[in-house]
C-alpha cells in the first residue's frame, strides 16, 4: 500500500509534504520560471561568448598549433627526400631511417591541426598538406613494393 494520504486535502496540507517541496521556506517558482531555468541549464558555456579573457589566449594557442601543423607539413617531405638522397649516396648510412620519419611528422601535423581546430583556429592548410603527405608516402611505399615484387619474380624465372 502507498504511504501517501488517500484524500487530496490531507495530501495538500500535510506539513511534511510541504517541507519536501519548499527550499528553506521559499515559495515554489511559477511554471514559466521553471522553463527559463531549464533553458539556461541546457545552454552550454561554449554557446555564449561573453568576451572572457580565456578566449584570446585560447585562440593564440590554436594559432600556434596551426603554425606547428604547417611546419610539420613542410618538414615531412624534406625529411623524406633528404633520407632517400642520403640512402642513394651512402647505402650504409641512416638515410632510410630519416625517410621513415616523414609519415610520423605528417601524423603529428594532423594531430596539431585537429588541436588547433579544437581551440578555434583555422588549420585547413595543415590538414590538407599533412593528409596529402601521408597519401604520398603510402603511394611511394606501394610503388616500392610493386617494384620489389616484380624484381623478385624476374629473378625466380631464371
């Protein structure tokens, strides 16, 4: 059985019931005010720009991340071609290891671009250039595997 009073009058005038729904003897808010409270509670702090001092600092961090993304997008092909050039001129050297740093730099550049976008900066250049760098590296790696496979098949024919 329910412990609530059966008649509405006893239910409305019960002092314990009134204590449950009143906060520190304050009156209950009107239904219109509760709708406003719900709307204000559902708004996220990112939706309103109140000019707080964190916004310019956040934008500056985003711009710096976007600059690092572009830096990685230019260092990646440089390390790729420099590594292969060193490997061609000195086969015993560490040229190929330097060439393998290129995709790592592209991945770091993509990560920096996504962080920059999270901070509100535009990082389209870093996203595009680092994405193209990864695609370029994968295409070159696929081409090298095709050439190696063709050369190994030619040696097996004799």
